[in-house]
C-alpha cells in the first residue's frame, strides 16, 4: 500500500491557535469549553522543541504567522524583531529538511483591519496585498507552497452567517458572498505577486469540504444548498490556482438543522452513525471530495487538513488508516493527489470551541503546556518514513 515516489507528507497548524494571542479579534473570546482565547499552546516559547516534533512528522509544514504582531498598522513595515523570530524558526525547520506551505490568512487578522470593516470592506484588499508583499520578501525563500487563504468558505460562513467567528455577525448572506468575492480578488493579486517573486512556487488555497446530506425531507433542500454554496459558490473566486488544497473532517446531516456532536449529541446518538467528538465520521467522503475537485478543475489536489477530534490516540490511528486508505483509492482512480498534511501537529485552541477539542498527534498538557509524543504520532511518523500504509 505504497504512495507515489514524490508524494509528500507533513502536518498543519495555524499561528493563532498555537501562539499566545496578539492584537487580533480572537484575543479574549470565551470559548464553548469555558477557556479564554489568550494563551493557546506556548509555541512562540517552544519553537526549537516544536521544530523537532514537526520534522519527525514530514518534510512539509503548513503554517502561518501572526499578522497582528508583524504589522502594527496598515501598510506599516514589519516589526524587525518579529520577522527575525519567524525567520530563525523557519531556518531551523529548513535545516531539518522541512519546507513550508505558507498560509497568509488563517481565520485571523489584526484588530486594525477588523475595525475598518474586515473582509466586508474593500479597504482591506490593498492592506492584505501589502502584507503579502512583505511576507514574500521576508519568508518566501522558505516556502515551496502557498495558501493565500485558509478555508474562506468556513471563515465567511462563521463570521457573517452563523456568528461563531469575529465579527460574530448572523444571517448576512449578501455580506458573506461579497466577502468571498473580495477575498477572491485579493487571492488573484496575491497569486500574481508570489509567482512574480517565485515562479516555481505552487500557489492555491485550502477549501474546506464535507459531505452534506438530508436526514429527512426537511433536511434535503438545506443539504442541497450547502453542497452548492460551500463546495461550488465559495470555490468560484479562487479558480486561479496551481493546486486545490482540500480540508475534510465532517459528514453533516440536516433535519433541517445540522446534526453535530457539539450542539446536538442526542440527535447524533439517534442516527446510530459513527462520529468523533465534533462531527459524524465518514472517511469515504474524503475520496468523494478529491475526485470531485480533480474532475471539476483538472488540477492537482493536496489534502491540506484532515484529522479527527478525539483524546484517544488509538482512534486517531484508526482514522489515519481509514483516511489514507481512501487516499490510495483516489490515487488508483487517477486523481493527481500530491500530498497529505495532517491536522494537527499539536493540540491547539480550537477557535470558538476551545482547547478541550483535541486534534494533535502531539498532545499538549493544558496546565503545563508540556508536549507528549503519542502512539498516533509514532504511527504517522512510520508512514512518513516509509511512504506507505501498512496492511
């Protein structure tokens, strides 16, 4: 059960979820599990230690930086000491044989950008592009791949429709669509900037994918709308890309409301379907999404995020077996799948839900921030080293 010779492996994180919160809108948010979004996983204090773990888990590390620490005002030059901090970390990774997939925007931006209207305002596009230019100048030599945006569909859904992410707006459908299109324009310009500076770099986004189905007659039209809006409408502004980065975690049923473990555990139990600590669990859905995007766009695909919410390393190991078997099947079907990046390297602060929702191959003890190498990390490290999944 071997993968292609040039298939690459690694893990993913987001700076905001593992670094102590800077001056950004997530700072001070009280999460569902009662924790306050300030101290996350102390990554900025443990970069060398963390680099050693990252290198054991693949040759590609998908990550970003804290924009709010780097740039204190629109169009301002980056703070030299923060640039140096990140460059030292990225150079350490490179010395260990790890290259970056650099994520420019991962659900988080400075408070000064949010105060100007966030992605609901046209003012932010030139600011984002100036930030992009400075990231290219300071960090571009470390990156072989770029995501201009992480999961713009999840971001606008939660920021402007569901009210889970800053600015916590609800029901603003037209604003959500305008924000998607605005991010798409920013993506196109950022794509050109990156390709001009580094022509061989591969540039795309990460789009979240899921299997949406109706649990009854009331749920079927909702599921159909989500399949269209989440997987096609939200992808439309980002079609200028070298690859499609795809995230996959969830099977979502509607009755007509979404059935998930966090909000409706009783409804999940009634389905009798497998699930993790957040969503219904359907690994074959990842294969459906890989085939869908490859056939629709004819461009390479990369699994930029995939994992399971659990505190049990054995369940995480089984999920890796399940998901990677699905990846092998997609490859056998002719899908040009280039690599797999597991979410996540470390337990982190799961946005509005909190650190009690665990995804890490490396466990982070919340009281001490001590890192613990798990059996799941050993299992994944063996896959990385052998480029194969044991039968």
